[in-house]
C-alpha cells in the first residue's frame, strides 16, 4: 500500500490575493503527515492561530502526488535529466 504523505507549510504572503511568500526563508514547515485528516488538523490549527494576520496562509501539499509509482519515470525525475 502506497503512503499518502502530506506536507503542511505556510508563511506571510506579499498580497493576500496571491500565493507569493514575502520571504521564502521564513516559510514555516509544520510537518509531514501520513494522511489528509491529520494534515488537515495541523493546517486548521495553524490557520486559526494566525487568523488575525490577513497575510498569513497555510497550505497542504499532497506529496504522494509528486511521484507516480505506476510509471517508469515520474515527471519530477524527468526534470533532472
């Protein structure tokens, strides 16, 4: 069975209507979670903690989608060649 890992991260955005971080080096990595439910719980906690700052945003990245185990070479591996 394939793992379905999720990364929760966030930080301050340049403009709340975009997804451009003000300082990439200040991105807060909350963690990597084994399922969407636990990632959502972590995301919700951070989002609620920073609700007073309209420029703060947290995201859930579906790490398991970066690699397609069924194909010989994934799209991410092709970028390095």
